[in-house]
């Protein structure tokens, strides 16, 4: 069992800074400071503290896979045959070496893992299943779910903004 991570202490100003950075990672400290009624130095210090505390883990471009010819997204439930720690760890290592796998989650319920796979088309997915995923030992069952339409892909936590649950 993983040790419980200490929750970072952030206040409403930190939350606003996080929301600004999520919306526009290139927003300057000066612009954020102006919107918050602060000077740039405390904004910079807050960002550096949140980076050090692991609240901010990096800055990335959001890339549209469709524009790169990767238009098929598949969620794949994986059930393993054996569940000893060594088998679980080996599966995680093996699956994360596959470039088609964008995300991997260890889950509860009817399967052990949920993979998000992005490929160009059904032929590429078939090749992935037959020649890559099938080569990983200890997979007992794989169930594919094909994304027909992406409704939402928003990664910001709702409490960082003024959006409320309906």
C-alpha cells in the first residue's frame, strides 16, 4: 500500500493562479498579479512553492491527436490472470512502453487496468492488439470500448474555478 501523501496547503489565491495557468500556461506573472491585485513577486513565489510541493507537476501543450492522424481513441479494460505484486508491476512496466497507450489506470471492479489507447484507425488498433498487447504475459482478458464522440476533456478540477456542479 502506498503511503498517504500530505495534502498541499493552498488558498484561494493559489487556486486562482492554478486556474490562470490551466487556462493559459504562458500567462505572465505580471498579468496574473494584475488580475489578482498583487505584485509579480508574490505570484512568482507562490508558483515556485506549488512546483516544489508537487501541486504543479509540469507545463504541457495540449495536442489534438486528430490533426496528427490519430483519430481513434479506445478504452481497453484489462484483466490479469495472476495478481501477485510482481505480475502487476511487470504488466505496468510492459504496457507503459507501448507508445499507443496514453494513460493507464489500476482500477477496481470487473477489470484490473483501464488503458487509454490512441491510434490512427481500426487497422492500427488491430495490429496493436495482435502484435503488441497480446505479447504481454499474464493478460487474461481485454475488452475494448471505442470512443464515438468525445464530450468533454477538461482536466482542471472544478473547485479551481467558479463553475459549480449542476
